[in-house]
C-alpha cells in the first residue's frame, strides 16, 4: 500500500521500503553485509543471520525466509501479513540515538535500489521521522514487525535523543517543530485516508514494561517515547483526531502513562 503524504513537500517523504527490504537484523546487519561482500560473487552462499534482532515479527513470511535467503531475496514481493482493516493502533517511539537529517540518507534515486543502505533501514519501525521533518517509510504497514505494535499496531520512531527530565534544562535536545508537524500529518493521513479502524495510540512505555526506566516518579518513568513525543504528537492525536490511549480497549498491556511522560512542561506551541 503506497502512502503519500501531501503537504509535506517534495523531499520530505522518502519511501525506502525496497531499499530497507534487504535489512532484517538490528545491530549485526552491517557486519553481515561486510562479510557477505568480502566473498567473491561466484562463491556466495545464501545469507544467514549471525545474531541480533529480527525486524519482522513471528509468523510473517519475511521472518521465516530471512533466516536463509540469497542476495536476490526481495521481501517486497512476499505476501502481506495483515490487512489494513486489522490495524487499530499506533505506538510512538524515540530512537534515543542520532537525530538524522534528510541529507544523511543516500540519494533519493537509490530508495528503490535494494543495494542502497543506511542505518535507518535497520530501525524496527514502519516509519522514522527525522528532526528536519522528513518521514521515512521503511517497512510496509501491512508487515508485522518485531516491535511493540505487534499484530495490530504501526510503530513510528522519532530519531533523536530527546530530553525527558522533569525540568527541561537549557541546551537539551528537543523534538523539533518540523518533526512534530510531520508526525501529526502522518497520523492524520493514516487515520483519515487509509485505516478505518485506527482508533488507538500509545507511547511505547505504556504497552511494554521493558521500555520503562527506573528513575523519577517513584520508578514510573517512561523512557520511550518520552514526553516531547507523547505530549506534542500523542496527546495531540487524542485531542484532535479522537484516538484513545485506553489499553483496555486496544488490547495491549497497560503499564500506565507516567506523570513525567505526560509532563505539560514539554508542550510546544505548534
């Protein structure tokens, strides 16, 4: 399913699903690529997973085939694991890593080349949003990923190591206005144009206990997605689009949304 987001402008939306289809491990993929390319082409055997975390979730054709596949394997030609009608939820994340810009990516002409590579292709999410507002579509929403969204959800990552302290300190990295607007536009498009049953939105830390940290608020501090993402994008979607963060309805575990995660000090006037 091709999703094009009008209003973001040329260069603000990158569809790297084909380029990213060659990636299936988080962490070890770069090492495996070097090992594979070090072997003469005529002697190459099908690639095998060395270690790391599979991008695709259990039960998907991509997960089963990625354990042993030739270089010519094209995940985009495989059957989807779910229909749009089965997608009900958005789960928001932050990478806690580098805040990428569009200029960090390969030339846009390479987005449809399976040999093209960038670290963003290995991020286990359907979309990654950069600080300059670029939305990168890495894995089709009809694939189930090995992430918190699981069978019913879409995982959206915001690239950056954003502040999550109770009091915002000067010089701390903040989610940019461009990223906020792009995150809102993406969710609006998904909700209003593509996914009739999209009714729920959660921060990662609410639905998966391993995404919670141990400091602040009596140990109930959410590391992911962090307050900048949740307050400015997640709460906006609840208040504007009518999505709900009640997990009793969406069917996800509820580890609560802590006071720090919903800290109003992080609300930006956008």
